[in-house]
C-alpha cells in the first residue's frame, strides 16, 4: 500500500559486488550490501528478477506485485539488475573478478528438476514442476489469451510428489480447469508438505492417491499422455529419513487416466556455475562448499548461499544465509 520508507544508505565505500542470481538469497544480499554503501550489480538468467518468488510460488500464495515492490526497492537503493544474463555462459565467476568486482555472491539456487526415470516420461504432456509453475507464473500462461504464452489446458492432471511444490502444482492445475490428482508413495503422515498446504489442497478439491507409486506413463500412438500406471504400496520399517519405507503390494497395478503429468519430487543444485568455475569446491551432491560461518567458498572473495549451498530448502532459509553472507562480505570488503 506504499508508505514504506527506503532504508538510509551509508556513504559509498568504493567497493563493487557482483551477485549471481536474483532469487531470495541474492536479493537479500543485494539489499544489505547496498544499504552499507557498496555498489551492487546483479545478474539474473530469467527475464524478471525474483527467482523462485516470481516463477515458483503461485500468485494465490505470493502476489507478484509484492515481489516486484521489493525489486523496485533495490533499484531505488542503486542496485543494478541485468536480466537475461547467464553467468557460466555469458561469462564466468572468474571473469567477473577480473573485471574489477571486489567480491561475488553466488545464489543460483536448486533449479535442476529430478525426474522419475520411468517409461513414458518423455511423452507430450509430462512437465517438471519447475516448467509447469514457470509457465503459469512467470510466463503468465494461466492468463491466456491476454498473454501470448502457449496455454497449458489440462483436463485431468496428476502431480507426483508430497511436498509444498507438489501442492502448489496441484492447486495451479485446478485453477487451469483440471481435475487435479496427487499421487504419493507414502501416507499422509509422511508427506513433507506443511500441513496447512495439504489442508488447502484438500479443501479446494485436489484428489489424493496415497500409498501409490507411479511405474509407467501410458501414452497413445502420438506419444501423448493418456494415463499413469501405478502400484499400491504399504508402509514397512523406517528408512534413513526416519519415515516408514513404502513397500510394493504385489499384483496391485492399476491405471489412473490423465492427459497431464507434473513431476514434483525435488530439485538438484543448478550445475552451470560450478561446472564453469573449477576453482570453487563442490560436494558430491553438486552443492557449493561454503564456510558455514562466513559463507565464503574456496575461491577468495567469492561467497555463496541459499539452495546452491544447502540443497533445495525454503525461501526463509535462503534469506537467512543471505543475511549471514552479507555481514561477512561487508567485513571482507572493508578489510
């Protein structure tokens, strides 16, 4: 509603900072460092800043006008934002440092989707949750024909997964006019989604097939999705995550008709920056190794935070790491 005063900005320090990725961690660091008087330049791969706040979380949970207000606040603080700019392709982190930046913060997130690795997964009508939500949110396919993005018009959509992203995908499918079904291999008690998100999905009419595991996507002669073959499961002993392990029930196969399948079973770290920056150490999971106290990487002057360090987590966790990183980056820059 306006009326929010811009933060008081410290005198210029003469230090320049590059931020790779304009998601929750990146915009947090940008705001903190700009307030402290540093020159901040952001590089964002997509055409709008905001990261998962813009493309991943649906409008009905986080209005994009609120995110844009925050981005505009950064611009008023003097932050420069380059969109459609892919670090790792356009240039590398090392080149940023060679261009005269005094420090770099990597916040490229965990945007590499995990797939089911079952037959039929390359069929027409199968989406990762990333693509499905990006088309609906950032590219406004949900607002066709006012926006020219190809519309997604599912009649019967299956979302595979039990996390918050699965709930967002299933509820978005409802708003696109589909009968929306969630398939999850464990019981409701083991679902990683927040209980209120599950409750909202149920309240809106999402159908839950629990203790159900997909084994094959069924297609027609044109390789178009017409259903999903599933297997009933029962819960066995707890596994390493302390959740009871799902065990297949022999001979319980059945087919759920559908024309759209949305895979929402997790994401891996974005590999582009680590692959093009051998100076930066990574873990066997592809995350960047950063000092847990300072968030500095193995490359001097280069810091990292958010999902690229922790693996797929929450917005608030990424912002928290951004706050920590900004404090130590300021100390580094001033020394």
